[in-house]
C-alpha cells in the first residue's frame, strides 16, 4: 500500500504530478475526465495539483516555498462527517491557508499530510495505521513507476501506451509533436500547448515559438 509516508520529497512530487498531469492532458483533451491535474500558476509562488476519481475521492496538493501540503478524502472512510479541526490541528503555519482553502473542500477530509523542504519525512494528521487502506487509493499512482501509469491508462482510457513514451514524460523530456502523437494519435497539439503552459511542462523551444507565432 502506497501511503503518504512513501511519497518522495516535495520537489520530486511536484515534478511527478506535472508528468502525470501532462500524460492525462495528452490522453484526455476534456479536463473534467482527467484524474491528474496541475496548475503551475495557482498563486504567487504557489502551485496546485489534484487527483479526482470521479466518484468523490479527491487529493489536493499545495506546493510553495516551504514545501508541500496534501489533503485526501474518501467518502465513507475516517474523516467523513467529522469536524475538520480534528485533522488540521497539527498543520504548520506555512500551510495553514491551504487547510482552509475553499477550492480544496476542507470540510471533506480523511487525512492531511505535509512535508517542509527542510524535513526528512512526511507527517500525517492521523496515524496511517488507523486508516482504511482505501483512504489512500488515489496515492497508488504516485509511485513513479511507468508500468503503474501504463496499467491505469489501459483500464481508464482503454489506451495501450509505450513504456518508453511514458518514461520520456516522467523524465520531463521537452514535449514534441512526435511524442504527443505517439501517445495519442488524435491529439490536438495546439490545444495541448495551452495545457502544458498551465501545467508548467517543458515544450521543445522550436514548437513553442511556432505555436505562438501561429496565434498572432
């Protein structure tokens, strides 16, 4: 079971979420059908990532200069219907605003975790052992394994992806048309450019300049 304790440091987690959001943006042009999303311009010196199952399970992450705050919710598991202060009482001041952010639905919480850039481990608001493993269902795709995403894409999008293509995204290789088309032959590359700007994912410079010159 992949739990908050297994997550990488905030810097690596941010890049991992950008990769997953990029892959989902390629496979699903419609945002509302994606699991993984990333907003590189959420706020001043802040980025936001989310995971949504489509059936009520959610994970929200806030990245800032201090580190990362993460809040998870699974309907029917610990946290549902309880007062949020039971789960947010230990949140450091650096992430206090994130714990009350309306966009994160703070009233719906099963657990929250955080890790400062100076920390050597993640902290959780409640003992991990006290939670049902289903509380962490959305974290299972964050292990950084290309095969994990390949299996997810086959089951969710019914698309069979090449592991080398997935690896290219995980390694943050600059996006190029050939790579995007290999993952999804039907992709609208111009729209993808707009998505990647929001995600903050690197685009091959020549493609980036060509995209903007065509907009003028």
